[in-house]
């Protein structure tokens, strides 16, 4: 992996440790928190994946977590 990938994954790992959420849940929660996004679109190929993705609805990231993730990908 090259480019911004390693820094984004490192930031996501920190947020995952802080929240207990999966990386998919964190990604969807971050996306949902972006201005202009009314509802992120996600796809699941199993009931287990769908349950995981639905978990992002209940995940509220702090301003610090949102900033950490945004900065990592900038």
C-alpha cells in the first residue's frame, strides 16, 4: 500500500481502539458526518456484513476523531 493509505489506516486503527467499532463502521460514520452527505451508500453480501454496516448508524465520532481521519486522508 502506498500514498495516503497507511496514514488513513493508522488513524482508523486509533479510532477503532477508542470506539470499539470496525473499520467499515468508522468509514461510514465519517462519511455520514461530512457536509452535503445525506446518506452514505454501502453494499453487503451477507447478513453479517449488513449487521456490521448498520452498526455505523449508532456510532458518533468526536470532532477530534473526525479531524484525525480527515487529516490522515488529506
